[in-house]
């Protein structure tokens, strides 16, 4: 984890990480460095040139009178070139990422410490949601369209060495249809809203990944099926899933956040799992809402005799 590789204030950061929700990572400074993204380009062919005409008159005697025959010659000079008009995608991601990091309250955003570089790939999307007719009271049809973006991030120390990083994929739903015998429903998000939402989701995901590596999510109190952890909004919100490591045995217990306050959150065990091995000090992993782990198994498999 990133906190184990910090060269400045390592002992102080480790001690603060155990202190609980009152943690203040003011000694850790991160500056948002380069943000490389793709470009959307359109190509146009442009033309430029001139044309001139030269006329010559010839008089000939024909049928007893002078006749004028006009002959012409044209001189043209033309050239063409290809013009590319490009727009940088996720142009404001730097500001969104700095705001997301600053909102955590765990680190200071600015120069003099570590540098965060981000590379973003192009936005991909599935075909839009399609309506289909259905027949029968119990029949239905539903479809949806999604947009996704892949990005990678790297944290560098003062020497330029990469000390932490990862790859993140964010996916959001652009539209959905639901058709039954008596109901037709269609919801769609405009393109600009999808673009802005993807940018915000990507910024929050990177901020969570970096901050949780510096100071992991830790259980601070246990009350039956409920636990309290050392993070609140905006990093944690209602409905988020946490995988809490056991003190004994192998595996994790799945919890769902039921309330998120300032600097702490309460989560309740998801299902009827035995929580005897969950104690203060146990660490937890955050599960992104669009991750496959969000739809993972709630209960451990029990083999029958």
C-alpha cells in the first residue's frame, strides 16, 4: 500500500492511521500532474485557388464579310489540404480530480510532495436502449445503453519514482426502456450529462483509490450486526458496499453503508453472516457500484455432509 512506501513522515502517517476518525493527513501533499486524454477529431478538406481566361480574336474573310472567331484559354491554379478540428476529452478532469481529493479532508492538494498523473482512454458506449413490442400479461422487454471509460493513475514521489497506481473502469447507464402489455417506459440521459457524470465518477474513483491506499478504511466500533468505520461523506455514501477482513479465518464479510456522516459511517452486515470475527481495527475494501464484486455472493458456500 502507498502508506508503507512513503518516504516522508512514514512513522507519523502510520500512527495517525491507527488513531481513528480524527485522522488528519495534513503531512501528505499530492499535486495533480499530467492528465492525458484522447481527442475527438473531425476532418475537413479545404480548397483554395484562382482561374484566369485569355481571349484571342481572329478575323477571317468568309462569305464576303469579316467574321470574328473567339478562342479562349484558361489558366487555373488550385490547391487543397486537410484540416483537423479536435476537442480534448475530459478537459476539466484536472479540476474535478483536485476537488475530489481536497474534499476527503485526509490529504493536502498542492506542490511539494507527491504527484498524481492520470491517463484516460476514449469513451465507449453500447447501442442505445431499444423498445420492443410484447404480447401477454406476463411478458415484458427491457434494454439499456451504457457508456464507459477506462483510466490509469500513477503516484510519483519527489524523485519521480512510481510508488502506487492502478487501472479503473467506470460505467454508467445512459438510458433504459421497459415495455409490458400495459406500460411503456423510456428514460434517456442527454450526451452532455453522460459526459459530465462519467468525468465526475472517474474523479471520485481515483480519489478513493489514492486516499484509501494512504489511509485504509478501518473498523472503529462494532455493535452486533453493525460497524462504524473511519470514513464518511463524500467518499462513502448510502448503499456503498464494504468487504471487511476477518480477524480469524479466511475471507471477508460483506457490509452495506446505512448512514454516512462527517468523518465516519455506519454499515450493517449484508445478509445473515456470522460476524464474530469482525473487530475494531479490521480493515475494509471499498467496492465500486459498477464493479462485478457489487453483485458477488453474500454468503459463504456451505458444503452439505
